[in-house]
C-alpha cells in the first residue's frame, strides 16, 4: 500500500475519499457498540438521530478540509477541496435541519423544546448550533450581495463554525441516549477538540511559522495589460521550493496573524527560489494597491499549493497551454522553468488577449520561443490594422487547427476566465482529448 500511495496520484486521491467516508460514518457505527437497552423509539426517531450524528461528523471534518493540509491538497488542489467544502457544508446543514424536523413530526410533543427560555440546556445548545450553522451558510452564500468585507467575514466564519460544532457536540452529550457510556462521550468530545485544534493550527501555529520566514519586496514592475509583477526575496532563509504553475497566499506589510492574505500564482521560474515573482492584475481593491507597494516592504507566504503543474507529468511528450488574460501567470512560470531546465519537449501556447498592447509578457514570450521548443499563438479580440494572426475567441475550430492530431500525446493546461475555461474544456473533449489529460485551476477561493 505504501508503494502504491507513493507513486499513484489516483490511488492517493481514492485513499483520501475513502478516509473521508470512513471518518464520516465510523463514529455513528461506534455508537451501536453496547447500544442502549431496547425502547419504544420509532424508526423515524432513530433515523433522525443518525442524520444528526452524520451531520455533526461532517461539520467536524470541515475544519480539516480548510486547514490546507499538504498531503490532502496535493491530491486534488485547493480549489477542488474548497468547492467540496462548500457543497458538503450545505449537505451537513440539510442533515442537521432534517434531524429535528423528523423528530417533531414523529413526536409532536417535542415541539415545546422550541420555547428557548423554558427549554432544557441541551435543547438550547441544539438551537444555538443550528442558528450558528444557518448564519454561517447564509453569509458564505450571500457574502458579496450583502457586501460583507472579506476579512471580517473570514473571522466570523471561523467563530460561527466553532460555535456550531461545540454546541452541537454539547447537545449530543447532554441528550446522552447514545452517549451514555463514558468512552462514547469522550470519543465525540475528542472529535470536537481535534477540529478545534485544526482551527488553532490555521489561525495561530501556521502564522507563527510564517513569521519565522519573512520576505522583502525587491521591486514592483509594470507589465502590459494592467498587470504588476511583485518580486520578493527571502530574508534569512532559503526561500520557497515550488513547482511551476503553483500558487501561494501572500500577506503584505502586516502580521500573518491578521489573516489578510490573498492567493496568487508564481510567475517566476521554479529553478530560482531566491527570487519569487507574482504577476497580479489590477482587478479589485487589494490588487489595485500592488503598484503602490514600496521596496523593502515585509511579506509572508503560505505555500506552495496547487496541482496545476507540468511537473506531475514527466513522462508526457509535450504540453498545450491555453490562457486568457491574467491566466498567463502560471503559464509563464511553467515556460520559464522549462527554459531554465533546457527542456526539449514541444510546447504550444494559445493565448487570448483583448488587444496587441494588452498581451502580458509579450516580449518575454518572444524570448522564450528562442529558448524552448515553443509555438505561441496569439488570439486577439480587437486586432490592430493589418493583423494576420488569429482573432475572436478560442473555439473548437481554432483548437482543432493547432493541437496535435494525436491528442493523447499531450497534457493540456487551461487558465482563464471561468466561461472560457468551461468552453475550452468542452471543445477539447469534443476534439477527442482524454478527460484525464485536461487540467484547470479555479481561483474563486471565497
């Protein structure tokens, strides 16, 4: 098993899926050991209790999903894990809400437990846990329409998650029907404490580790397309070892304990860890301030993260990179790294831009064509007069014109706006590219 997990990414991914399923249902089955003496509790009451315990276990596992555990992240990528985190949060809330509804239907007399001032403390804990969960889900789904700033939302998200889990476990122990035995109560208390330990790790231990490895801003350079390249060098340590195409979370000019961090792809070569570059497009409140950052400013990095890297495919015969706009950032890191490694495999870059003047790294790509077996195909939406290259959008016809006829001999990497990525992915599949050969990275982290 160890050899399999070491050499097969698919085996590792399946292992973590199996582990998640086991950790979700195992605590429930352990409760069936030495069950309570027979009673007249109906099937629906028992079913509602089972849903409650599974929902509670899923809540606890949410803390592991958001802890950025490298072994897990390396199997799927942070974007996939966070998408799963969002989906499974809704599933857990549904289970937990159905739990009392079934109980109220099967035992109408329990409706009196909704009278909060007169309800026993275990029922008050249940109501508090459910309210915290509903607030957590509502603020996560509607954060942007409600115009809740990211940093306050992230703090409140952690507080609400902690309250929901702690009060949920308190309710289960207070009811005591299935947790009447001491070891069962200790088991569930241990699950809750492990989840809270993960929160402490993310909010305290990891920032403390980052504090010991600071970086200094070396320069901020303007690029084409309203992009700014932030260059950092390590202070008092060896820097960050990463694979081309990966990203890191950056904290600028403040303590990492403040949790005001932002994810950006490295745009520099992975062969030079003493000089890290991040190329950032001015799109939002934070990114528009990058050009104002002064050399000498302290920075902290949490990373590297991501599976969007050519280093995972050493045996492939070549690569097709498809980028749109700022999606060129991980691609330029890949190409710079391959050039520094004297890689002889063929590389095709299809790069969609608004105009000729908006092509980020235009001159650098021309230089890389002389250092690599690289063909660059620019696709312009608004071409200049006399342009004889590709125009419009990256569609099936354009892809079919340039990608190799033997589709399965290449690995395909797509980084662009979500709509473009979805369309290119569909077009590649229609052209016969195997699903396992197409790789994308979504950056909608929150």
